[in-house]
């Protein structure tokens, strides 16, 4: 793996961990998330940063791992958060934080360990 890809994966992993820490801090409840703008912004910012970092991964790395990680969808989510934040469904952000972020973090940790 190229050094720039490794560095990006480390940053992606760190943002995934930040999402997990934010959920732990505010509480694992959609009702709380739905009513707390700071909670929403914190998670959304991390998702935006993750997508930005994923977009910077080499095309070779993305192609080699596309069967395990949906890079285009992650980058697409970043674009939605960046350009349509005010109209984004909080359900989608919450689902991403709960379902996709832990899987992405595990993938990054696996790749970093190689």
C-alpha cells in the first residue's frame, strides 16, 4: 500500500472513532440525536471528512478494495452532507453512523495492520 493511502486510512479510522466517541458521549439514542443540533453537526462533520479522505485514496487502492468497501457511496454521502445538509434526513445520517461507520473502521484497522 502506498504511504499516502495508509495515512488517509489512519485519518479515516480516527474520524470513525470520533463518531463512536460522540455517540458514546451524547447517548445511543436517535431521539436525542434528532433533537440535538450539536450532536448532528459533530457526526455529520466526521462523515463529511471521511468522504473527503476517501476521495483522496488512490484509484488503484479504491479499485483493489471496491469489493469490500463502497467508495463511491461513501464519497456520495460526503457530497450530500456538504451540499444538502439542511435538507438531509437525520435518519440517514444516524443509520450511517450506526451501520456503516463501524464497518469502515474495522476495514481501515485491518488494512493498517497489514
